[in-house]
C-alpha cells in the first residue's frame, strides 16, 4: 500500500512539474516575440495561448507572469486579436503587482498599441483594481492618466480609474475646466458627472454643477463575466504564499478583534481591503510609521489602535477605497467621528454602485449568495453602530423591493428595512410598504410574522433615533436661516446629510402605525387568527403604547382600528391575548398622563398631541366591565369595543353570563382550574364562580404565572376609593391567602 501511494505521489509531482514547465514555456514564447506573429496555422501560438487561457480560468497566473504578459500584449508584433486574448487571460492567482499596471500605462503613453489594446488595458486595470498590491506609485501617474480623456473611446474607463484614484491634491482648477469643457461638448455623460462629483466634494467652490440626487451609478460595470471569473479563481485559491500574505497583511492590524484565520478570509468579498506597504505583521508601530504620524497627513492604514485615532483625528486621511471602512472597526469609529462630508459622500457613491453590481444586476449562485449576504451583514452592523440609516441603502431598497420575491436574503433585507431613515409617508409607502404588502398577502404565516416584526422595529427606529435626529436638523435649519448663512446647516446627530427632505415626522409615524394595524387585522383574518401572528400583532400594539414613555415622543396616538384589533386577542382562547390587551391599555394610560404632565410643566407646547381619548376611555370601560363585573357590554352609547357578536370570532364560543369575567374567561380557564386545584381539596374543587369573592387573590396568582396584564389593569384603573368595603371570607375556597374585595368598574376612564 505504501509503495502504491509513493508511486501516485511521484506521478502527481511529475505532472505538476510538467504543467509548470509548460506554463513557463508558454510565457517565454510570448516574451521572446521579436517578429510579426502569424496567427493562421501557428500551432505554437495556439498551444501557448490556450494553455494560458485554461490556466487563468482554473488557477490564475502568478504575479511574475502577469508583468511579462502585459509587456507581451503591448508588443506591436503580436496581432490585436491575440493581444486582447492575452489581456483577458491576466487573471491573478493572488495579487496583481503594481509594476504590471504601471507598465500597461507606460505602453499606452508610447501610443504604439492600438486603441483597442489600450482600452483593454484600462478595462483590465478596473477589473483587478482591488487586487493590486500597492497603489502609491500608480497614483503618481494621475496626471498622465488624465491625458487619456482626449480619446472618446477610452473616456468612460479613464473617468472610472481617475474616480478611484482621486485624492484632494489631485483636484486642480485646470482639470475642472477641462472636464467642464468636455461635458459642454459631449453633454452630461454619467462618467463625466461621476468624476466631477468627486471633484466637487473636495472643492465645492470650483464649480456650480448641480449633481443628481438619486442617480449614483456613474460607472456601470461592462465586464461582469470577467469579474465573476476572477472572483471564482480567487475563491478557489488558498492564500498560502508570500504574495497573498502581502495582500492580506493589513487585516490583522486593522481587525485585531476578529480572530478568523487568514486562510479563511474571502478575497472575493466586494468590500475592498485597505492596502499597506508593510510586508510583515507587527503589533508595535515601526519607526517609519511613527515618523509619518508627525506629519500633517496620516494615512489610515498606519492607524493601529483607538488611541491613534484620538491623537490624530483631524489629520487622518481615509483610504482611496472608502468602502474598506466596513472591514475595520477603527474605520467605522473614524467614520462616525468625521465631519468631512467628502468622506461620507464618497462612501455613499461606492455603496450605491456596489449594491447595484452585487445585487440588482447580478444572478447568484451558492458562492455569490454567501458573499452578498456577508456584504449585507456588514451593512447591518455598520448601521447599528451608527444608529442611523444609510441613504444609499434606502435608494437600493426602493429599487430592489419592487422586484423582490420575498426569499432572497429575506432576513438581511427585512433588517435593513427596519433601519430606514424617516421620510414622508407617501414615499415610504411607495418604496417600502406597498411591495411588502403584495408579498404579505400571498405568503405564509411565518413571512407575515417577519413583516409585522420588521415594521414594528421600523416604528421603534423612527421614534428612538430618527425623530430626535430630524427635529435637531429642523432646529439647526431654523437657526441657520435666522442667521442669514448660506448652505445647509451642520447636524451633529447625523452623518449623512445629503438628500434630506422636509417631512412631517409625527404624521409619518402615526400613518405608519395605522397602516400596520390594518395589516395585522388583515393578516389575522387571512390566517384564521394564527397564534404566532397574533403574538406579533400584540407585540406591535404594546410597542406603540410605550413610545411616549420609552422614547419621549411628544404625542400619543390611538389607531382608529384599535377597537377592531383588540377584539380577537380579547376573546382568544389563550391567556396571552387578554394579558397583552390589559398591559397595552395600562401603557396608554401612563403615556397620556405623561404627556399631560409634560404639558402642565411647560416642557411641551405645540408639538404634543393626544389622539382619541374618548376611544381610549370606551375601551377601558368596556374591558373593566367585562373582566371585573362580568358585563358583556357597556350600556354607554359611546362604547365601541363590544359592539360585536363574539360568535363571529369563535363560532364554538357560547355567549353566557359572565363569560369574559376573569375567572370565567375562555383564555384563562386553564389557569382557573389550576388555581382551584392548588387552593382546594380534590374532593371539593367547587365551581369557578366561587373565585368571585377572592378575585384579588386570583390576580396575584395570574401575576405569578407571568400574566401581568390583569393585575396591572385592576390596580391602574380600579382605584381603592371605588372599591367596595365589603370583605367576605370563605375558608372553603382559600387556604392561608388574603381575601379579595368586590369592586365596581366605575371611574376607570382616563379623564
């Protein structure tokens, strides 16, 4: 057996050496071309070219071969058709050496390669841009690359490459004038607009061009299949050699908190990496890094810890690939501290383009799905860190949800929806709610539960984060207008200030709550009052009832559909429903009292609102009569809660006297029997009506069983002054427990 294994190992080793020798010979063939190459009937050419293409599709090419093949593709002795195929085959197995890119641009400057080959070089540079090991020397060629804008064929690719390389020192007045002249000649092309947009971010006073607010995709990808091939190769390769260590050496210094082995890092992640010149990892700054920190500009890659951020917060320069901050917790901290709108707008541009390329214009396979899901998870974490929605994500959702099937990335998409920024209800309905409603009505009960939970979190996000941020922005804007200053005011609560439009935040939140209420009622009817959906609906109503007390929003809103929404849980056959209804009514009462107190103390003036107090009073009176006195309906004509036949909800539910009193309620009957079993002997359990005289003891028992609503309701609305003074004791019913008291339901309303 050992001999057979050794033979197989030697055979595989010879095969690898043979393959390596063949690849060396293929590269050497193109490297030694000195005369015009004939394509027809040239077996050596076809063999070498096919071997390179096959290797590039499976394993990729080593870095040292890429530089040689770039020079070969620019050789005028090689026909353009062969040169184009060579450039297509430049798929890196690990990283692309910076020298290869510099050589490609140098050959373009000689003007010897044809326009077709020069265009292919630019397309290749854009496709492998994230895999270039360093970019410092490449950036020094910025002025030379700008010269290629004279060629209309290469102009879209040149603008894209300049967009990626642009730093503040690259923006000069003569370049702005040249771009504006080209735009006047050719019209508002997207690629020109994109490059002008990044220029305007650095120096707004240099131009007065109005940039589009919604369209952020300046450079649509024209080589999706090429990009996917490179990703596939990168996914199959293990970063084990020196070059891969160079490409990933920055990860440990930037992501010390993440201990995932480097060999498991995805190189196909659309989130770019922060490139570094260091070739080995270290936990202490080198001398050159310490020297750099003394200069005015500190590259972010040299930031090693949070202390460095605090000491150099005004001098830190963000990386050219601004999207790489998603990989780094230090980068996210720096992004949250910065007041440089250039960095945040650059990030928005990158994010919009990435989401479009990765999701909107992509069809996924198993590997791509995991990569895209990882990107969405990074966005969710970044949004939670900032506690602010991202405008680019909102724009993406408005396009994606209109064609969403409800299955792809469901969890991540719904989490992003719950983190949207506040806007007018009309815009929210068109972009978010209406697409979700269409899926809601034709999906399973579990999807319905996820949608209701997602929208509940959206209401919480509006109240807890978006409301104070928007009000602070309005206040700053008013002060800004009074001072007579031009431009938009700065807001310390928000990081992304672009595209902020005025809206009525209170109207948006109240309309959204009414919408979700209607959605809950519709869902319960469609799913025959499914318990899981009922629980999600009750969680929503409890969350809404606590908005004022938890987040200090200056209003209390009762949906007109609240009575209809309470019918099902109040009459359901489990104790959860009745307990939640009681808790929600108590929460509303506390919220109303809090708003009245804040108004009385002068804390609130014009913005405080209490809606439908009479409706709340009617609900409380009806619930108190039913639960405490046993009356099925209140005779008050203003009551709307019990204006229905319970048999329409539960056909098997007989309507008898005292049906909805606490100890006879269908949903609490199991607790009633257990209470009797624990307090009475087995031979003399008695009838549940015997609990009438010890209702307070029964409430204590329900409270111990985690049904807190009934006791909270009674202690909140049935005041001691209204309670009867008659105390009757029945030893046959209770063992060593305090006897309860009889009470009336009068005076339970919120006045």
